[in-house]
């Protein structure tokens, strides 16, 4: 794996992601959920929608299409996905990301 999260983060509960090449570890409360993602090179996330999501790329790059607008996000770049907005992603070289979801039961 080109990018890897520290073991201290991986000590949190791992979520089940229905897309091969993506692993995530969650930290949550009654108000929301933060997930730390490790994404393998060549991963494509099909279009979908859900609750409000805000995230930031930690390492690597993520090509996100949010509501039809395509942009490449690099380390330090935040992204915002309003509730119900269709979005998809391509991760050609792998990445680490941290995402907040407004639904504490998202995963």
C-alpha cells in the first residue's frame, strides 16, 4: 500500500465498505461520524448519494465528481457534498482521506 494510516487510527472499529479497494476506521458520536479511509490505487467509487459529507484529502489525490462537477483534490484540499447530492470518485494512485458524515449510523 502506497499510503497507510497509523496503527493508532486502525485500533478504532473498521467499517464495512461495499467497494473493493477501500477500507475505513470510524470514530463517532450521537451527532455524526468521522471515518479515516485508506484507498488502494485504481479504485473507482460508483455514483451514489447519502447524508451530508465533508472531507479532506490527507495523502494522494482523489478525483471527485459532485453533482456533475469534476475536480481533483490533493492533500489539504477539503470537499463538501450536500445531503442527497450524487457523487462518484476515481483514485488512480491511492489516497488517504478523512470524512465527516452527519448521520452517525452511516457505517
